[in-house]
C-alpha cells in the first residue's frame, strides 16, 4: 500500500513539474509575442505621428520643387532654341563650333543636371511619404500565387537583362489572403529589386510559396553574397543602405506593408550563401 501511495505521489510530482515547465515555456513565448506586438504597435504609432507631422512639410517642399523643375525645363528649352539659332546663323567658313555655341552647350548640360537632381529629390520625397505617410489598405480576398505570377511575368525581362534566372515553385492550393493588391505587389517588387541588386552579374531568384493551417508562406531567395550577421539587424532600418545611390527605404517600406497586413517578414542569410526573406500572411477564412 505504501509503494502504491509513493508511486502515486511521485507520479503526481513529476506531472506537476512537467506542467509547470510547460506553463513557464508557454508564458515565455507569450511574453515574447506580447513584447513583439507592443514594439510593432509603438513603431506603427511613431510612424503615424511622423507621417502626420511631415505630410504638411512634404507638401510645402513638393510645390516649390515642381516650380523649380518647370522653370529649369523652360530655361533648357530656351537654351536649346538659342543653340539652334547660333548654329543656323554660323558662317560655314567658321570653326565647327564657335565660343557662343560651346557656352550654350555647357549651359544646357548644367540645366539638365539640375533637372535630374530635382527628379531625384522628388522621388526621394515620394519614397519617404510611402514609408512614413498614412497607409490606407483596400483589402480584397485574392490568391497570393496569382499576384506573384503576374509580378514575375512583369519583372522577368529586367532579370534576364542582368543574366539572372527566375525560378518559381508555387503551391498548388490557392493562397487566399485578404490583402491590398497594389501595396502587396509593391512589397514583393521591393524584395525582387533588392535581390537583383545583390547579384551583380548573374544568379538565381527563387520564389516559393506554401501554406499552413493559418498562414500563407512566401520565400524569396537570391544566390547573392549574403549579408554579414552584424548587418542583419540594420537591414530594415530606415535610410540604412550598403548600395551607392540607394535611399534605404525599400526594405523598411516592405516590412511596413507586410505588418500593416498583420503579417511578418524575416531575413535568413549567411555570407556566401545568399539571402532568404520569409513572409507570413494570415490566410483568409474560406
């Protein structure tokens, strides 16, 4: 009788220990999820506040920037006209280009350079507004596989020009999600462009999809040089870029779009082994 009682007590104690360990493990996971959700919520609130503060400023910048570009274009057209008149009035016995025509050509080059800079500033401003401005979703239930198919068809010629092969392995079952199609295409396109830029001369861009009971999974992989572990934490930071001429807003904008869809994006990369971006999106109730 004592042995039975001892065995019962030992079993109950072990069961209690196992239950306690499971409870602690679940509590830690739940705490991590809560911290991630809180961090995401605070980040969204900061972006919303930043978008509200900067939208007016952006408007004030955009208007004079458009005026500057318009006047530069008018000046450029005027210089071109003066250059043509100088050529037409030139004596055939003179040198091929006199000093007046050379000056007009120099002015024209400088004006075109300034026009290019206003375009660059305008695009930088637009990218910032896409990242920090208010993001309104217009979701519909659609198949993510179809979105990727359309985008791959659109992007394939650009990849071939860089000697990059696109391979896709999309799951046979539909991946129905409630998404804003245009915004999601923008997020995927940002990842495609990032992958192409990582592979300078040749390589493969691999797009795979799968599904779980709750989520649609999208994997976008490149065969580039990979990313140093110390840089992985910075890759989604606004204005961080390792590419000359890059704005550093492509990947942060991509992450914001995914998170606005209640999804998650994660980078897996090792130096010399390429990079893989894994996206999880909640599946629509079918």
